């Protein structure tokens, strides 16, 4: 038996002699099996990261709450001491930034509080599109394709808007020379055959949200780590590496695929 990777397929090749002195070669396509195994390993890794991250984020959130509360009490105690007030402001600003990072980590760990309501994504996209266009800038063309007769869905509208902005900014950063960002919202029916190939999905009616860009894409190594908290390909100081993990956590916590 030999294994061979060719044309994006993973093959196992078996050679066996036949009764006429020749040989029989059998090709077994293991591509889907390998992809499923890799997807399972990735899901297990992200689950472990989520559990660890959620615990740490919760503890740090409690510490930051104490720091912010103490800074407020200290502000009242120092009165009009300008120098002391400036230093307290520095503490408060840093703690607030830390608290925002903690919320992003809790989103990845699927522990953020959600407020799901029945919404129409078509209507929601008309509200978020102006923010997307401002975020990506004039060099990126934004197209939103929304099908008519969209079904309503249950989702946290605020967190959905944040996720869309994170995805749009990620796409913008992949198109340094400009390009096109396409957003599609349409109804989708997932049948039993699809559900059989994706164990986490129940067959039924869904509303599909898809976002694509004309950027350079990710290499295999980057793709494997794209959802890891704090992983970023940007220069130091230009990204937290929490945008895509936050989107991933929100999607999983919302019960979507």
C-alpha cells in the first residue's frame, strides 16, 4: 500500500498480483475522511482553548471590576488634585481596555451574555452596511446581495453587527491595494444528506449569511491558526488577534453552523 496526495485528493493505492501474473491496482479516495479527521482535531483544539480562555477571562474580569471600582472611589477621595486625577485616569483607561479584551475572550469562549430576538437579517443589514463601508474605506467596493422573502431568525442583533464588522475589517486587511467585499444573505434549506455529513447540523430551514473578499487569502499554516486567540499576521500594535475568534464564538454560541 502507498499513500499519495495529488490534485488536492488524498489517495491510498493498493497493488496485488492476479492469477495471470499481472497485478491489480486499487485506488481508495480518503479525502473526505482526512478532511473530517482534520476538522475534528481543529474543533477539539478550539474547544480546549475556549474552556481555558473562558476560565482565565472570568477571573481577570473579576479583578478588573475591583480595579475599576477602586479607581472610582479613589477619584472621589483625591478631590481636585489634578496630578492624582490624571494618574487615576490612566489606570481607568487601561482597565477599561482590558475589560473590552476580556469581553472578546468571553465571546470566543461562548460565555458572553446574549440577547437573542426575532429579526430579519435583510433589515439588519441595511443598518450595518453604512458602518461596514466606513470601516473598509473607499478603496474597497462593498456589495450586499439580499434575497427577497427572507425568513426571520433569532439572533443577538448587536453581536451580529459586531461580527459583521470584524469580518469586514479582516477582509479589508487582506486587500491592501483595494478590492471587493461581497455580502450575501439568502434562505437555505439543509437536507438530510447535508446533515449526515455535518453532525452538528439539524436538517431544516436556515438563513445563510456569507461574506467573501478578493484578497490574497490564507496559506495553510495561517488557516490552521486563524481562530486561535491573539494570533495575528499584522505587525505588533496593529491588531489584537481577537476579531475572528470573537466571530467564531458568537456563531457557535448562537447555535449556527
